[in-house]
C-alpha cells in the first residue's frame, strides 16, 4: 500500500467492526477502545466480520483519509488477539494486504541441542 504519509505507528484492531462505520465511527473506536489519539498520524487497520474487507484510517495533518479494500474471493489472514490493538510494522501490513499471515514463524526455545 503506497500512501502519502510515513506513519509513526500502525495499529490493527483485532476485533471485527461494523463496516457501515466511516471516519467518525472508526475514530470513536480508535479513541475509546484502542485508547490512542486518532490525530497521532498513525494508521488504524480494521476488518469486517467476514474478513473480506479492510479499512485503514489515518490523519495526515490536513484531514482524515480512509482507505478501503474488498477481496472478491478469500479472506484476510487476521491475527487472533485478546488485546485492544496489535502493533504492526510496515512489512507486516504489506504481508496482511498481500494475503499472508503476519505472525511469521513461532520462536523456539530449547535448553540443549540433544547431541
């Protein structure tokens, strides 16, 4: 996703939202549920219940922008989390938009190599 901003942060809302909401409704979710200032310049990423749509909301210092993508087939690989928001980096956002899971490989912790 190429935008005209370089966001300081990217927040993903793990719970689906009502996609009838536009800028005002999504801004309220950001400030009340994610507890982040919607005017921070960060990107805020949302999905619908079917996970076939994404909305990205951000403030670019002159006004709000709302980006919307709808998949014709398949679903976005949305992370599961009980947290209010999940922080992403740009590579994870690109992976999500490209149809890949953002979690990556799970780290492994061993106490010995077993030789």
